């Protein structure tokens, strides 16, 4: 991994994020499409932070679904 122009030999973790757009009115789906992706590589010292932020994004998605009902 290269950080600030220097090569680091360390354990890394890759993260893939896939983004989409979903919109409905009642039972009718108005929009459901893939909107992009992002891949990053991080030092494994960020593992706990990544797990917590992933869990938070799941909770946010669940709350959005409840709101749209």
C-alpha cells in the first residue's frame, strides 16, 4: 500500500460499496437502478471502524424503508 508517497508493507482490507436508487409510490416501483460503485483498500487497523460504520448504514437503510412505508 502507498501512503503519502511511501510504500507500506501491512495487512489490508478491501471494501466494495455498490450504490443504487430506489423509489416507489405505494406498491408501484418508480425507479430501481444501480447508481455507482466504489472500491477502497484500507489498513486492517480500521477493521473495527469499518464494521461499525457498515452496521450503521444497515440501520439507516432500515429506517428509510420504514419511513417510506
